[in-house]
C-alpha cells in the first residue's frame, strides 16, 4: 500500500553498503520505519531526506506494519542550522531520541508530532534550549500518562500555600509538608520554580514565546525535571549524557 505522510526524521542509520533506514515521527501514522535505497550514494536524490531533524513529506510503500520503502519525498524544512550548531544539535538530538524511546510503533502520533515540530522550530529560532527542553519533557510526561500533579498535594489532595510545597518525583507531583513523611527525600522547590512547572503543564509548545528565566531558577528547574523524568520514565539516553558533558565543561 502506498502511504503519503508528513514526518520528521528522529533516527537515521546506515543499512548495507548504500542504503539508510530512517525512523519518522508522523502526524497520522505515528512512528514509522522507512528504507531509503541508495541514500548513501553521492548523487542520491533522497540523501537529504534522511538527515536527522528533517521535516518533509514522504511517500512510501508498506505492507502491513513492517518497514516501508521510500518512493518519493519533498523537504518542507531541512533544519540544517540545527545540525551546524553543537548546542542546538545536542538538544534537538535529545528531543528526537526521547520521543523515539517513548513513542511506540503505530501509536497515534499527532500530538507528539506537533510538539516535536514546535521544539525544533523553537531551537532554530534561538530560544533558550534548556527551557524548551524542560517544557518538551513536561509534554512527553503528560502524553505518556505520567504528567505530575502540581496544583494540589499529590497525596492528600489539599491546596496548600506554595511555600509549603515540596516536589516528590517518586509520587509524581507536589507534596505538602504535612505529607512529607510519605516521601522523606522529596525535593525542596522554590515558589518561582513551582510556578514555572505549573505553567509548563498548561502551556503548549506551539504557543511558547520568549521566556526569560534566571540562571538559578533554570538550575532548579533542570533538577526538578530530571528527577521527574528519571522517576517516571527511567530512560537512559546517550543524547542526555552528551548534554551533561556539555554542562560539565560549560560549553
């Protein structure tokens, strides 16, 4: 059967002497694997379509749920500037790898697709990559069914003053001090960071404007989202390790 779909390349790997297999996040068909014959050849007309982060229209043959074979394609947005900048490439790679690990084959991908598309566009526009990444992580958690409860205490359900709230990654949300005994390692969190987490929970990446966040708040925000991601998803990603190395050497 012949399929036509808009998709973003979230993974690209060599296959055989001259071919590549790409993984697309598509709006209609979810995550799809496509074989691109001859993509590694110098004069290949499809080589550009296999580049990581490329957003395009892909036409491919596919029988059942197996690997498709590319027939034709057209680039809508190459995102070449992401591949040319080390920092942007690192964050974009993390966004793609995270989605690849969380999104199951054939799982409806419309929301995932639009959030990734918005994430890559925001990175290309030069918006703060860490803020974009943390907001994207929140959308991933929510869509995967692990969105944190941040408005009230995740344990007792009571609304408490913000300054009395902790963050419990293990329990999946804000925890009041009255319930701290249920999770003694719960994290202290500033009112400002809690407010940002709540904003992220409500905000769609496609509506993100320019956000100015102080460095101290960004540090706490990163720690909070890292703890939530580890507790709820437990993924070990090569791209995240690379981001940690960039932070270590202040790149």
